[in-house]
C-alpha cells in the first residue's frame, strides 16, 4: 500500500504509486481507467491498449478461455478503433486523469515507419501522453508483435525510429518467450529505449480459441516473470515495469528481492 505523501519518479514524472495496469482487456475502456484512478490511489500509471493506424477487428470469438481461476488465455489480436480514434480517446482521458498519473500510449504496428508515424500522431495532438510503449511482444498478432520482436536488429531499428519521433520516454514491451531475450533487451536500449516492460503473455497452442493459438497470462506465468526480471537485470540498468501473473504481496516481495526500484503492472488478477 502507498504511504501517505510518498511519490515515485517514473521516467522523469512524479507519480503517486508504483502500480499500474498493463495493456489488455481492462484498458480497452477509458471509463474503467477513470474508475480505477478515482478509487485506487496506488495506481500511478496507465498503459493503453495497442493501437494500429487502421482500425483492427482482431480475431473472431472465442478469444478468451480460463484454464484456472487465476490464469487466462486470450487471442484478442490487437482489436482497436484505429489511430485517429485512439488519439481522441487519449485526449479525453488526459483531461479526466489526475496530474500525478503517467499516461502511456501503446503502439502495436508492424514496421518502423508505422511506429514512428503513430507516435508522431500523438505528438501532433498535443501533450496528451507522457510516454509511449512500443509493443513488439504480442504472441497472437497477425502482424507485428512477437513476429517483429524476436529479432534484435528489428527491435533496435523500430525503437530508434520511435525515438526520433518524440522526446518523451519510450518504453519497449518484450516477450520472455523469445529466443535471445537478453540480446533483444540490449537492442531495445541501444535503439534508445528509456525503459523496458516485461513480460507479455506467453504464446502457445490452445484448441479452445478460434485461431487455435493465444497468449497465457496470470499466475501460471509468474515464474517466467521472475526469471525474466533476473535476466534483464544482468544486461541492463534501465527502469523496468514488471508484469505477468503478479497477484499479491508475496509476489511483489519476490520481485523486490531482485530489484527494489521496479514498477508493477497488475492485469489478470484484476479481472
């Protein structure tokens, strides 16, 4: 719980808490974000749902299944209303968000040019985002996601293109299920990433989903989160937003033992 009067610095902005909620089902509705910030003062930042330039329908139902009460498979597939509508939604959310909350717009495009274009669209809209999360880790995107996030050169160039489009913080979201995870993290930092968020859902086959493949979140992947943070801290000292199966104080203590400066995102446990 947040101590009275304690503030935290996330990439240059003073925020009220080290907790936030990651891109996903709970962040698809800005009304939910407003409710959470009003009722849960420990939440100090918001990671928006991935946007693409054009509206994306995503995968057809069934896109969610729950193997255990504290874990979930999903294959949403970047469903979003498109860049223009997302920018307008962020403008409205900014007006309703407390000053001590960090708003992070997330882009889920497929090329360095499209990532840069998307970030520039937010920039041209004014001071509506405090920073940008670059999603190169979704395991069930038809384009982009882990398809471009499993190669260090690709991650480096996408991060560099995004870096040129803004002076605001750039956060790169990585997937612990890729080969050469550490090399990809280093490439992101070399490209200009100010921070890393990890981990995304872990991809795998699931016959209950319409496209037979999805991403697993929740308690089942927490051991992978612990391992990923250990590996990241061996190769980089940039700030890390840890996510993936965090459920309570015991999980936080395990991660605190690795790095007491982490920020935390809680997703499936809020569902």
